[in-house]
């Protein structure tokens, strides 16, 4: 937290500014000027009457040095007597004068900073003696000056009472009332006012008439920077931008031809169900959606898909944001509890988690509590709560107590898979074929096992000696195989539940210890009776589940309540509906964070960049808003317009700011006036996301199956990855098999199965976020494996061939085919030179293809695997059967296509690889 | 936090360097951050080979003899308590090591008799018995050893090192992983770039099939055809770029295709062992039953670091011997013994051992006792409180054994350190300071050790 100092030698003047802050603390309305002045005089009088005026050195110590010691040094030099490092205790002046093991009396030489190691180590100039040791904690130059100047002033150390007096009278910065800190210095901490922006009430800002409010705020800054904005984008660019921006899919040639106005087109796109799919993808990035649990077993989460589709429906129906929040956090506790709202609580179980016989239930339960607390903080409040788990937050007014208060909200939350009938709008297609395939796998294993067990029964001998040493007559590989098949049977049994009318959700009740958790978790009928315990809600010292500290009661972010001037919420304890209380607290229109957080996210989904640069972190370490007034205006507008995301989208899209060209007429001026590109003089171009890229190819090739929702689709993934043996607890996981029909496989990427233990390399390479951490905004990197994927993979070959096939079906001449290719993929006709080049390239490719006789592909029906048996470390070979291969219908194959189609497919591949296809203006 | 590109082909090249392609653009920046960076402090180790013994090798049966267990062999007892998992509670019995122990080399280091070849090299090794981890679950423990974070999602240690030191070779990834045919529990998350830019991700060279995914053109497509496709692509891209000349990411993307084209030739060259002497292959156990797989990895590791790859991680396993410790560990030791001894000897002969840090460890150690898995069988469960680990080269204290476990090997008792301190030490040996090697993510400056740790000075020579 860098303070600003005008002068190198330190001096604390007594000024009106400090008094302002003081008054804020006393919570007098800051506008009552007269009262303020009166009190100011009164206060000054009282203080002067009570004590001799403190020296500058004393003031410096009380206001700056002591807090600095407390936040940066005391963790290792005094907070815990046993843990004092290097024998150096900083709790008293005497102790500091005594020094530590290293420098002894050279640590502090009052009056002479140049001889005092206490100052010198903070300048980080001596190797191995940089203090504080962590680079992330290092003092700013100004902060080192504080220590230097204090030493120069004779290193005075007034009494505690006097320190308190000085702090009361002279302190700079703003104090924030919070629940209660772990230590007093933190409680008395002061914050730079501008870092507290997110906790303050959302301002009402008046804007002039006749201008789009967004453009008003944006133009103001552009004018200040003397940077003229880029002109309006061309219709073709706008149509593409809108179509991908709102639906994640490319526009059709008809969209382009029929484009009239941005407003109409936006309305039409938002009325399409593809809108909800695309916005759901944004939300699922934040909530870490996956179809499996991760870790040792990577068990299937058979009902996760219903939560995914819930999110799609919520966006399509433009569910008011408060309902969306309430349902995900407390869908089982709300008065309007419904099948829909029970499905929504799947949100609370989205993180990676498992409990096996290897782990201690108390610890894994705590992992979930930590995970859900952090995840709720990031998702709805832009507060990574983990930063306050072990100590009061280093930078923000979030005491550790707040962390455990929020965790207490979830301590009566239990996992349960509710019986929830399927809704009429849910897609139940493929249930039968999916079920049959899973059964075929299970039956296959059962058959293999029966044979194996017979073999083992015949071979089994009694072990000799007092202990088994592996002479039981069995092939240890057989024993391992048996275990492997048992595990895979149980994994597939869990998977088979995905066609059952259940929802992965939660209920409220006592915590029951379980050693193994897998598969169906029946909600307890009487959750407050029977076995189990109501967890004691306490601070966990140092974040350790075995070290309970002070008791806490459920609550939320206390700084948002005090600075945001919210009505203090009452959170129930014991058997009350704690999550519902938290949800209501979050969606309280007076909550300063909630609306800002969601409008900031929505803005970032449109512009590829947020107003407050870290959508998951509104704290002091996150980027301050580039346009704070705009953010407040949008937040207020959003609330006033019924928390409607669709309305907000429309509002944003109809601004000039959104409709600008991505090319500035003067790139040099842009680079000079706005190097960080914060001012929105252009629309920031972006690469398509992994999912958009795949979907766009499927649209061009005409293969996309546009149906909505349902159980996860299993697309073709790189076959080497699909068949890559993956170690799970108890053996090797069964092989990933793509769905049997092209229609099932070629669905939108949103529906592609997301297994934590087996990522689709195509998506991963193009920066699809991982499934452990919440992703606030997609990243774009350019690495060579992307090029390898887009020129060599089976996926791209298949799409290019199908695209070529479509082109030839829809056209009559070579020229028409090339024109159509450009139109479908790039939304424009080729210029004549491009057409020429492509036509001649095609002729050449045809000639080559005419000499080739491609073979047809049939997937293998079994794979032989050689592994080391766990029991013996010796090699063992077994066969893994792939029942899916028997019913697999490949996409269009080269062997089914003539040379002309195959020749054209090379050009299609080139178009799919082009920057124009992959980037959006 | 988008990563920004360093390499921008110069304007002239980008505008006019068409048909011939952009082959002259640095290979590096597209694959990883290019330049070699300044170390935080002078260091001996310039690169690292991490031999990851997945599954949790037993310290008691490898480098940490426990004669006390011979006395207690098959004594039964019960364990319970709130901190016990289902695995470690209930009826238990002690298990002696089935292997004899010997003193090796000048230093007289303890080593079990199964290590026939490594025994010749113990004077190059610094054995460490003080490490502790937090998890007894394979995936969480693997994540912790590899990334510092038990729950995954963080960058692998190789990603951190490459982020800190850059790469010495412009033509290869800085962090290469040599996995087993089967990936470990937790999968590729063990060598992830986490929140670091994608350039630092570990690149697995797969032992079967295509070493890098989609490295080669599909069946039916020859290189000439591919070249023609790429040339057509360059022309199409050129028109697009000409109206967006200030967009460096577009030209960088074009250059990445040329890089990919070159990788198709360069990677197979590195994997091709034909240039190695017959005696070298023999030393590493290549072509011999049992040792071939790991022998190839060890030789490949040497070839890669020789070419300037910063961090190579080679996997062997599975050391998860709950039963039949004699057979299971015996066979596993034999599968890595010869290759590792050859690697150390080879590095030393080439004068590379001094500045190459070699690490050997698993994700945890094993217990001195076992549960009643279907009756008595000599095996061991997972143990987070004691483990086997050693270092060679790279400025470590060769010929020493540091730290100790208690008399039954249940828990480290001397020179005890959390694995985070091992991480700090590894970084330190490579000239990096864990407290300075940070990356801002999710509200704080993250580091390999998670929250800071200390260097284990005893391990440094």
C-alpha cells in the first residue's frame, strides 16, 4: 500500500484533510460542514489540553512505523514468541536495540540510519539480507524512507497510550469498521481512500441528454487524452462482432445481407437460444464447470449437465440476476423452491473434490468449505476470500473473521442428490443409446471378469509362510486387472446415472462423517436428527482444521456493510437457512459490490476487457476501474432496469463505443495517447475462443447439430489422447470413446464433455481455462502447438473435408465454390486476386489427390495395454475392449470423397487457418 | 493477464516476406519466452533433471535402513484417531525390509542391495531423509511435489524455473516432460503452466505414438502438400495483415506456422538415438528387458539438457507397493537402477554434472507398517511424514546423507523440512529466490512454495 509523500524528509501536517477522514470514522455525514468545523475545533482543543504536542518522530512512529512493523515484520519478529526468526524481536525498542543473531547492536543506531541495519535491509541492497524476504512484500522506497526518517529522529517509541492518542488525532487515510481483526494494529489500519471504491455506495450520476450515456463517459476521457475515436465499423464487421459476441457463432450470409440496424440484429440474436448457450459459457468459466470430480478417481458427475442447462435457460429467459444468485446459492432454501432451483444449487458442488479411503473426512470436508467460501467470494463479490484464510487480509479490509463468518454460512450445507423430475424443456435425447453403451461397457467388464475369476480360482494356491509374499499361484497382473475392472465398473455405474432424474445439489443439516464418497448421495430425510453433528463455527488458526480458535457466527463482508452503508443483515445460526440469508445479503440493492461485479463482467464479455481490470478481484490488489463513473452508472442502470442482462447487453451494444472499428485511423497516435488501450478509441479485436473456433468450423462445414442441452456430448478428440492410459486409483481408467453418430459428436462445444482428468487437447491448446480455478477472463496465447493442431489434427481434416463437400453440393462451378467458401467462412467474397490464387491452387491439389487412394478408417475394437502391475512392478498385458467402436459412424471420410472434393478440402483447411477466420474485428 | 509477445517480425519481413515463409523469425518466442534471464544470485546449477518416482517409493527399502523393523517384524497393533484415514486405521503390523543394506562408496552411504549400479555412484549423491509432505493421496501429493499446491491448478516446478531462467535453446521448449505411457494421477495438471503464460507449460514427449500431438501431417498428406498449403495460407493472411499493419499478434501467429513446420523436423532428430554409441545405449540399459523404457528417458534427458532445455522431468513407476514389496520394489528398482547410474556417469564424464541438478523423489514415502489387506502381505501404505529423496550435481553436497527418520522410519526427526523448503532449495540451487520468483494471480503474488519457505542449507555443498 504505497502512500504518497511530497517530500523526502517526513513530516505530518495537521490539516483539514485528515479531519475529514476522522469525521468519516465517527460517521457524521460529510456534508454537514458547520458541524464538522465545530467538532474540529473541539477535538483539537481536547487533545492539546490532554497531552504535550508529540514530536514529528513520535508521530511518524505511531502513524507509520508501527503499522509498517506490524504488517511486514511482526509475523517473524514478534507475533509468536516461539517463531521469532534470527533471534530478532521487534516488540519493544529495547529488544530492537539489542538486535538479533546477525547484527546485534548494529540493527538500530538511533540518529544514524546509514549505520542501522533495520533501515539498510529494507533497501534490499545487500544480498541475502533483504527484508521482508518476500519480493511480494517488499517496501516501497517511500516506506523505507519512513524507517530512515524515524531512526534519524532518534527512533522514539512512545507509550501505547500516547500512540493511541496520536493515531486518533493525526492519522491519515481511512479506517474501516469491520467485524474484528485478529490483532489490534490491523483493526486500526488505514486505507488509501481510492482503494476502497468497491465498498462505497453506488453513486447516482447525472448525464446530459442527447448522448448515449456510455459514449458520454467514454468520450470525456478520450477528449482529455486528445485521442479521436475510430469511425464506425463496417456492417460486415459489426454483424460478425455481434453474432459471435451474443451467440458465439458466426453469422449466416443471410444475416449479413439482411442487416439493418445494430439494435434489431442484437434483439434477434438475443431471442435465439444460442444466446443463452454463449453467455452460459462465460458463467461456467467462472464457476469451473466440469462433468467429473477430479483427483484420484475422477468420478463422473452424472447430473452436472442439468446445472449447465439451467444456466443456459437462465440467460435465455433473462432471469433477473437476484433470482439467478439466490437459486444457485440457496435454491433448496428459497420459498419458491422448485425443480429448477434445486438443479441450480449444483453451483455449490462445481469445484474439484473427492473423499477416498486415503483421506481424512474432516480434512476433505474442510477443503470443500474453503473452496466454496473462496468461490462464492470471487463469483458474486469479486473477493478472492482465500487471501484472508490464514491471516487478516494483507491489503483489503477483510479480516480473517469475515472469512470464517462466511464459511459458517456453509457449515450446515451437505451434499445431496435430489430427486428432480425432468423438465419439459430439458433435452432427453440420446438417453437410450448412451445407456446402452454404458451397459455394454459394464457388461464387457463383467464378462472379462467372470473369465478372469475362473482362471484365478483355478490357479489359486495357499500362500506359504506366515505372510503372503506373492506365491499364491496368481498372476499379479490378473489380480491388478481384476481390481481395475471392478473400479471401472463402479465408475461406469456412476456414469449410467446421468439419465436418472436427479440433481447434484445440497441440503441443510448435520454433518455426517463418511470415509468413502462415490456415486449417489441420497439426501437425509431428517437432516437434523440421526447421526452427525452440527459443526462448531470457529476461526481456524492459521487455516488449520485441527486448530479451532474464536467462535464465529454466520456473516458476510463487514466492510461492505459499513462503508456501503448497508442495513446490517441478520444471519441465522443453528438450524436456520444460512445460505438464503447470504444470498439475500448479496442481492440487496444496497450491496455496493454485487451490481458492480456483474455489470463489470458483462462489459468484459463484450469488450474483452473489464472496466475494473480484474473481474474476480475488486480489492486493492485488483486493477482500479478505468472509468469508475461509468461502472457506477451501469450498475445503477442495471438495478433500475430490473437486473436484466439482456437489456444491459442491448444498452451496451447500441453505444457508439461498441460499434467502433477495430482499426484506428492513426495507429501511431493511438499508441502514443493510449498505450494500454484503456480508452476505447477502437473496439479491441480478439481471437475466437477455443469453443468458438470449433463451432465456427462446424457451422461452415454445415455439420453443426444445433440442438440444445442434454447429457454431455463426446466429440472426436485426438485419438492418441483418447486412448492415452490414465492412471486412476486402482488401475487404468477405461478408454474415452466418442459418441457413435456425427450428430451426437458435432454439437456445440459448450456441450462437449469436460473431464478434469482428460482435457480435450484442441480446447486446451486454444486457452480453454483449467477446471481448478475460476477464470475471470479468457487469455489468448499464440504457441506453435496451435498451428500443429490446425494443420494436422483429425478434427481439422474432417471439418475441411465436410466443408469442401458442402461447397460442391451447393455450387456448380469452381468459381462459385471458391466464392461460397469465402462467403460462408469469412462473410465476404474473395477479391479477384485471391480467387485466382485459390482456383489455381485447387487445380494443383486435385492433380495430386487424383494419384492417391485414401483408406477408410475404422476405430479399433480393442487395445492391448502393457502396464506395470502394482503388486509386483512387473509388466503385464491386458486387452481393453471398445464397444463404442462397433457402432461408431465416422464423419465424412476421404475414402468416400472424390479427388476434387479432397483437393478443395486443402483450400478449406487454409481458410480455417487464416487470421481472418480466427480473429474478430 | 494476457501474455505479450516479444517477437515481432520486422515490418519489412511481415509485409514482403511472403512465399518463402517467415522461417527466419525466432523459433523461440512462439514456443516459450525466449531470452535467458538474469538469475537472482550466482548459482552452480544451470539446468535440472527431475526423476519423478510416481506412486511413492519406500525410503525404508531403498536408502534408509531400519534394523529396528526386523525386530518388530509382524508385530501387530491398532491405530485410531481423528487424523487417521480409513487406509491407516485399524489392525496393522510392522514389516521389515526384504532387502539387505550395504554401505556404498567412500562416503559409506546406505543403499539397499537391489541398487547394483547406483551403488557405484553414491559418492556423487546427497541423500536427504528430512522431507515431509501434507497429503497421502496420490493426485494431491503429486500436485504438491510438482506444483506446491495440493489441489492442482498451479504451475509445475519446471514452468516456474523456465519462467525464471528462460531457455537456452531457441528451438526447443524450456520444460520437457517424459511421462510413462500412462499419465500419473492428476494427469497433465502435474506439468501445467497454471496461471503462468502458456509458453511455460511442460511439453510432454510421449513414449508411444506421436511424441508431440499432431506433430506429423496426417496419413495421405506429404510435406510438399503441406508446404503448399502453408504458402497459400501466408498469401491469404498477407491481404488481411496489409490493412492491419500494427497488429503484431497477427504476424506472430503467421510466424508460429513456420515454427510448427520446423518442429516437425527438429523433434524427430532429438528423439533419434542412432547417433549414440553402442556402449552408451548398453550403459543406459536401452534394448534390455526391464530397463529399456526408463533408459530411453534418461538418455533423452541428457540429450535434451545438452541442447539447452532448462528442465526435464522423467517419470518412472508405479511405486505404489501396498503388497509384495520385495517383488514390486525389487522389479521397479531394477528398472531404474542402471539407467540412473548411467545418467550420472554420463553427465559426469561430459563435465555436466557440476551444473546439472539431478533430483530423485516420489510424492511421499511409505509406512513401516501395513494394514490387513486380505490377510498378511508384505507391503506398505502411504506416508507423508517420511520419504526418500536424493540430489546429485548442481552444487549439492555430494557424498553426504542429511537428516534422519525415527528408528522405524515412520517420521522424519532430524533436519525436518516441509516440501516447500525443498522447493525453495531447488530454486536456490538454480539461482532463483522463491520469494522473488512470483506471479500476480487471483489477488496475490503467487510463488512455488505457496507462502514462502526456507532454503535447506545442509543440502548445499
